[in-house]
C-alpha cells in the first residue's frame, strides 16, 4: 500500500472542538433558550414561576457546562470511533449527566421543601430528552460547519499550491533566458549564473511543501536572484533595499517579493540601454506593512506577459489575507508596484 492509499484511509475527526469560545457560548445560550421555552408550558407567571425558571436554568447550565468539559476533554477518545458509535456514546454520557443532575436538584428541592419541581420522574425524562435533542442538533450544526471550513481551507491550499506551481516555471523560463544570453559572450559568467540558479532551485525544492515563508527568507531569494542577473546586466542593474528589521520574521506567502524584482528586471531594467535602479521598500504602515518596488521603464517596451507574475501574487495574497490586502500599480515616471496588508 503506497502513501496515497494510506492517506486516503485516514479518518478525519468528526467531533468539533467544544473548547472554542464561540461554541461554548452557543451551547450555553441554546440551553437557556430551551429552558425558557419549556417553562412557558406552565402557563403561570407568578413568583413561583420565576423560582422554577431559576432552578431549571441552574440545572440546564450545570448539564451544559459539564457536557462541554467532557466533550472537550474526551474529544480525541470519541474521534477514535465512527460517527454512529461516537454519537451513541455521547448520548449515553449526556443521559447519565442529565439523570444525575436532575435527581440531585430534585433531592435538594424536596429536602428543602421548596416544591419547585413537580413530578420528578417526568421532569427527569423531559430534561434528558431535551438535553440530548439540543446536543445532537448542535453537534450536527458544528459538524457541518467544521466540514465546510475544512473544505474551504483545503480548496484554498490547493489553489495556493497550483499558483506556486505556475510561478516557478515562469521564473525558470526567465532565468534560463538570462543564462542563454550570457553564453555567447561570457561563458564564465554563464557558469556562475547556472550555479546561482541551482542555489535558487535548491531553496525551491526545500520549500516545495510550504506555502508560507518569512520576509527574511524572501529577501534571500531576492539577493540570489539579483546576483544572478548582475552577471548578465552588470552595472546596468542597481539595487537598493530599505527594510524595517522588525518585519523580518513576519510571515508572508512564499515567493511574494522575488517575482516583483524579476518583473522589474525583465520588463524594466533590461530594456534600458543605461539600465537603472530597482528600489525595494518594506515598511510598517498603520498597524500593517507594505512591500513596494520602484524601477525605471520604457512604456513602449513593456511586454504582454508583464502581468503574469503580478496576477499570480495578487491571487495568493488574496487567498492568504482576504480583504485585508491590496495590490496597486502606478505607471508614472517610474513603474511602481505595491502590495499592502492593513492589519
């Protein structure tokens, strides 16, 4: 059996995480709503009704909190079983808790002569059924919600991997063209460029299973790429970087800076007889940060493929940051591309 077969047989957890604050709040609120609905059946809204409501609320919250604690603690245990067997175990556990706490509250009510709980046996049955119905409904809702979130995450990851798979051949194509242009007039420089390219692809294969990187690691990509291109363009290619050191450990999508520099070289610097300066700026900005690249260019020399890398980066940034990211292009005296995360 190969790894793919084994992976396909791995069971995904069906029990949601009840330690999540939103789910805890949901269980408590739904339990209280069930108590209020149940109390309305008494059709009397005197002081005794309020006392009865208080006792039932206490009972419901005791059961709800204990169920949450047990489901959170025993989540891995329940996930060992199939959904059917796991649900049977959950129902049995909830029945036991319901009976125990209902009997406890009933005993206290009778001992203290409050007379708030009438027909203890019937009350126990009603509380047990209502508790299990509520729990099973919430389990179903949380299960569907978790499956939907997992599906969205898997789809986003697949899209991210596909976009990365597209940008690496694009980078290889441009790099090989650069090396090919060196071979005829400077074979030694071409050899060094091949060595630099091998270093870049060593990083690519090392990070092949990763979709995220850090700004520090992305700058290493940039430095090696600039070193390779300078062998071809020599003094025509100048590069400067202004980077906020506090951002070096910031996590960003893999290959989200180097393609901007590559775009500046291929569609800007190499088309200018005197070359020019590529300026990379990475700075904090109003709680977020931005990455900006400026380079001189000739508008009439822009190639149709100019937008491939930028569109790829924009898609991957959107998958990572959603509405909190923007990418803008300014074609003024210099060509400027900037992406910014606002949080």
